[in-house]
C-alpha cells in the first residue's frame, strides 16, 4: 500500500520562510524535486483576546513548524484581534537531498478595543517579512537510523510593526525525524529561533526573546489522496527585555495541532491546519495552503518505488 502520506505539523516559525511548512507531502517527496520548482501559497487566520492590561512586549502568532510571527501587544485592557497572514513562497530542488527557497508574508490586522466605557478600533495592512531557507535530507531509508531532515531560515527583511525595519533580523534552525509504518507516519520536529536586539519606532531598544519548540505528530493515510494528522507541541519563549529589565516573564505554552491534506491533482496539494493552545497564553490559528509543482511533473511515486526496488541487489536462493 503506497499511501505513505505525511503532513508534518510543527508548532512555528514565524518568521517566514519555509521549505518545511505545513505541507501535504508524501514521505518519499518531502523536498522539491531535483531541478524543479514548487510554489507554496497559504492563508492563516489568527484570533486573540486580551482581557488584562498588556505589557510593552510582543505577542507571537503560531504559523506551524516552529515558525512564529511577532506582533506588538495592544495596551488596552480588553482587546480582540483578528489577523490574516498571507504567505507566498518558491522552492527549488538543487539535488535529491537539498533544496533552497524564498518566502514572504503580508498581514492584515483588525483590533477592537475597550477601555472602561471607551470603545475604539484600529486596523493596518503591511508587508511583514521576506526570508530565505534551505532544507537537507540527512538520512533516508537508512538501515539503522530513522529518516531525518535539517532545515534553516534567515529573515532578510523584517517590518514587524512597532519596530524599525531591519535586515537579517532573525534566524531559525531545526530538524524533523520521521518513521513510516504504512499507513501510519510518526514525526518529531524541533526548532530554535534566534532574535537579535531591535530598535523600536520610539527610539528605544528591545531584546526580543528567543523561542524553542518541540512538536510530535501522527499522520494517518485514509487513502492515497487524503491524510489526517494530529499532534501536540511545546513552545518556550524567553522574555523580551529592554534597558530597564524584563518586559514579561519567560513563558511556556502547549498546543493541540490538527491537520488535513488532500491531493487535488498530480500537480497540486491542499492542506488545512488548526493550532490552538492547551495551556499558556495565546490565540488560535487556522491555516489553509496550496502547494503546486511547476514545470514538467516528476515520475509518479509508484514508478520511483519500482526503480528503487529494481536497483536493490537480489539474493539468489541456495
């Protein structure tokens, strides 16, 4: 049974690039095919309600796979925020084991505020960031070790609201290891995102806290075209700081991640994911994405599988 579908659900980056974002990928086809492009488009909806006086820090939007996106906290005592994050990315397969990519995110944000009897609202739209990424297959079909990929991202342009624009503003490294027992796929992903000191729009400085995540996922291939996934994630964020000290405490959050992947055509896959907190502060994120293969289609997985099998040495019976 050649299902082997996987949609790896992480708990982040938001920064934004992703050769490894929540995609409806098969285990045998996690990377972009050699000498071919893949186009990734996604739309995420984030909702967060804050009922207490906020600090001057920044809240994070969980985009999946350890990717997080920063937005400034709103200071009113009661604020409900809706955000739409649109992502566009392009990946290219350098070899069967290595790919590179670029991605950008744009944000629309609408907030309703209540401070006592005073009601107000605000909204804004802006290009948030541009990132480059790479992903490498460390092991695959190894006799002793599980399959593993390593990936990294670098933000080359960041326009987080409340902060001055900055190049090379953050970096993320991570790994994904997975094992297949058709039709079940087990995966574990870890990431670490570094954030440097940033200048605020008011002329001050803030040290954004780094973030570490660990996410486990179970994928089930319902049939060759549909995969369901579920998992849990843990995210730890170190406190934001300024020259006077911490703006908040270090925080840990656990999340529930549920996903769906559907192979619409031989060229296009559709994914839908929801990430919601189990414990800790934060809002929920709903994401829908499309991944499209550009150019000439590679051989189908069944043909690749036969080629691998035919290349294996045969053992003659005594």
